[in-house]
C-alpha cells in the first residue's frame, strides 16, 4: 500500500510538473513586430523577398524559445501592404503603431519609408528599413536604421566605375522621380562628373511608366556612351527593350535589377550588356551566404533573390538588442540597437554609425552576359 501511495504521489508530481510546463509554454508573451512593404503591384516581388527574410528570422528566433525580462516571449509579425505608395505608407505606419508594435522592420521603398519614419519616431519605435535614400537617416531621428548601404555610397561607386572602369565618357541620366530613383541618379551623376565623365542630358519619368520611346529617341540623337536609369526593374526592363528596338547601342546601367526574375524575364535578349550596382556582396561572398541559401531554399522552396538576407540581418539585430536590454520596451532596447556590433549573414560585422547607417556596407557591380548576371567587382562590405 505504501508503495502504491508513493507511485501515486510520483505520478501526481510528474503530472503537476507537466501541467506547469504546459502553462509556462502557453504563457509566452506575444511581441508584435511591424512589417510593411509593397505586397501588391509592380514591385510585389520585392515585397515578398523582403518579407521572406523577416519571416525566417522570426521563426529562427522563436525556435530558440527566447526569454526576455524573465518571461518567455513569442515574436509575431504584424504585416501590411504599403503598395509602394507614400500616402498608404503613412496610413499603414499609424495602424501598426496603434496595433502596439514593439519594433518596425520596413518599409522597403525610400518614398514610403521617409514620411512613415516620422510616425515611428514620434512613437519612439525603432525602425530598421530597406530604404537606401540618404534623407532617411538624415532627419535627426534616433529611431532610424538601415538594412542596406545608402545611395550615397552606391551612387558614388557606380558613377566612378562607369567612367574609370567601363570607359564611359558621355552619359545620359534618367530617373523615375521617386526618393530612391532620383537620389541614386543624383549621386551617380555627381560621381561620374568628378571622375571625368560628362552628363550630356538629364531626363525624368515616373515609377508607373512603361513607354520611354520619346525620351530614348531624344537621347539617341545625342549618341551617349551609356544611359543610366535611377528606378526599379519593372521600368528598366521595358526601357532596355525599347533601346534595342530604336537601335541604341549604348548599354543601360542602374540599380534594383540584380537577382530578381522580373528584369531578365521581361528584357529578354535586350538585357545582355546591362550593368547594375547593388548594395551588399554577392551571396557566395557573404560570410553566412551558403548556410542562408540552404535554409531559405528548404523553408520557401525557391532561390534567394536580393533583399531577404539583409532583411534577416535587420530583424536579428533588433531581436539581439531586445535580448541585450532584457526588455522589449522600445525605449529600453533602442540604445542597445544603436550599439549593435555582431556577425551576420551579409557581413562579418553588422554595426551602425551615429545616424543609423551601416558602417561596413559593400557595393557590387554586375553585368548581364548570355542572359545571366555575372559579378564584375565588389567594393567593401567584407
């Protein structure tokens, strides 16, 4: 009888411990993290790539069963579609703040990020964005951080490369008038002139345009060595096709075209010879590139495109700051986020300067050869 009582007591204790463990697991506090990007429209492929990286980071962090402030936490992504539209972006930003997010990962486009950033700053919520326009981190907010190198660095490298390495002297510049496109084109033109090139014309379009024949006809008469486009691949692809149909032999150069299927798919044979700059290093040169590629493929059943590794690193930097501060309170972990210094997928040392720009951002130049992007040169970032 005594043996039976001991067995019952032991069983009761095991059951109690099991219930306590279950209760603790169920009591994990949900911590909302905001995300916004273009999930519909011409740039939806960017948004999906961006979100996939953050989703993977959230899942990886949750798998570690994080405990912050003495309590188990579970990160939940509060995702929104900003449609790459500034007005929608601010509406989305206010909704996410009202939802009680503890941090913001996004937006993607500079044009949506810049106006939205004021809303997050006023709420004291740290924001790590993909936006590359210099203005984003020059507003004086303590809450703004980047996932990628700024256009000041990228445009400078691309402009110098075009003149010094490609030998292009007469250059025409076109941009889509977005914060990203115009800013990148401005920095490119400045660097190209300083390197000894001549900007023979500057033309403008918009980020919804698909017909560039009038602009290209004007440029053809001026016989440029190179046409530079500041804008997205959804415009660059039809532009390069129309260049070929008009008999323009000068190559197109720009950004935002590498590793995404849209440009090569739409441009076809006309893509050959196109040169593009992109913030960061090629996947194969990233410190954690191979491991990330394998993990991404297993999770999503597709190849890594352009932005997801940077999104992953940005999310992990935010989570690391929360753990270091032992708090998910934005006011408490923000100072630790600013002091981030950690190894990452994209770089050996992810760290921010006083404005929130990456200290060690790289730039890579690519060229389309036989229908595929090939690496020409990488600068920094290792």
